[in-house]
C-alpha cells in the first residue's frame, strides 16, 4: 500500500509540475493502448456473430500541454508488441526534443508483456544517449492504472458509440476530430510501416540480465526505469521506491554500442495477412452489402495466410465488453442478442512470438 501511495503522490506532483509555466523543458506523459477498435462497427446483430478487422490506437498524452497523440493503424500494418511501443515512443520523443524538451517522465500500467520488456528499456538507453536527455518510466500498480490516456480513450468511445464505421480511414477521421475541453483536437498519427523499428538486434547487444553487482534483475518486480544522456551505457531501476536504484550496464559484450550511429532496421516490408476465417467473414459483409460498396476494394485487397492465428469470436467480444467496463465514465457495451450462438472455433495455426520481457 505504501508504494501505491507514493506513486499516486508522484503522479499528482509531476502533473502539477508539468503544467507550471516554468517547466518548459519537462514532459510528463502517460501512455496506453486503447481496447481494439473494430470495423465494420454498427449497432446490428450481424456484426456480433462474425469477425471484424482490428484497429489499434496507442495513445501518448503530454499532460502538461494537453497534447494528446494517437498512433492509429489496422492489423494489416503492424502488431501490438514491444517493437511498436518502442517505435511510437521514439517518434514522440524526437518531436518533443525538437521543441526543446530535455527530460521525460513516462507513466504506464504494469503490463510486463508489452511495456516492461527488453525492447522498451533498450529504447530508453538509445534515446537518452542519442539526444542527451533524461528519461524516467514509472509503472503504475495493477488495479490502479487509470491515467490520462484512459480519458482520451473514453472521449473517443463516447463520440463513436452511436456511429457506423466501415473502414480504418473512418476511424482515423473520427479520432482526429475528437477533442477535450482544454485541448486542441487529438494529434492523429496514421502509422505506416516505415515508422516501426526492430529493437531486438540492439537489445541483444546489451547486457540486461544482471546489475553491476552481478545480481539477477527481478524485472517483473521493477517499478521504475531511468536513463540519462550524461551516464551513457547505464540504466537504473527500482523494485521499491524506498531503495537506492540499482545499475545495469548497457555496454554489451566486447566493444560498447555506439547509440549515436547504430542503425535501426525496419520490422515490416509489406502488408500483414489476416486469418482466412476472418477474411471470409469480411467478404460475407461485402457480398451482403453490410459494408457499403465503396469500401469493398479495401477489404478484398487484404491478404490471408493459413499460419495467422484466428481470433475467436468469444475472444473478440470479450475484449470489447471487458475494456468498456474498465474505462471510467464509459457505459458498458450492450449485451449480445440472446440464444443464437457463435459456432466458430479457433483454427490450428502457428502462434505469434510473445514479446520478451525484461
């Protein structure tokens, strides 16, 4: 309970500090993925019983400047992994550095699979050294993860709840025109594959298994990570806010990595396929004109692959209903029509690799 109190006080203190007129070089930011957005989306039962295309929204909020950044893309562009998160954070950091920011304080939930992993830690070491900045990332306690990104997600859900949406482009348009009372319209970043970098190569060159005293690092218990440009080749972390930070060397094996000249490679080189069952459902919508004809070419051009895992209807609908209950101020999704049951089963397939945790 003591850590929860400390984090709450830290969040409030940083928010106030970030909004002070003299904090011109400090950026306090919260980030999180929104629940999967779907298309087609309409208030009709036919869309409940078949698969839809997923659209992802990774939101970073600069709380001091009311600067809401939404990185939006559909599942043919990218996945929802650590390469994506690290790349979006890098894009955000680069823009803020150009505006004169020299210190970043990030807050996110305590999800080990996406946020607290090798690739994101590698990003912090890379960005701090390359731009001579200071970065601190504090992980919020599970069950107490509400942050400014949740407010943006609630706003988007409230605006789009009554709308019919048939394509990713329509999601982009509606998100871009959303706004909060004290802010400009949301800054929409329509993600393309050139933005997403492969962080595994750089991560593999660093030593992130043990601290400077050769003690194993309990990464699942880490509450805070920090890096600074004045201490190149070091990461600091805490598992308890009352303890002194432990140091991790990022020099790697052999010759230390030169972060300034290291070239990041792209992850993707073409549209990603979806499962055959999902594609068949999308074609059903088109052939029965549940999706307007002007969007048919987009869906017909989507590639399929037998090895892509199929997302069952139960998983998809659970994601939609569960996420709505999580968001403060958001009404839960309407109950599914009674009696009729989905008959789709999960197809045998090759699983996507899990994000490697720290």
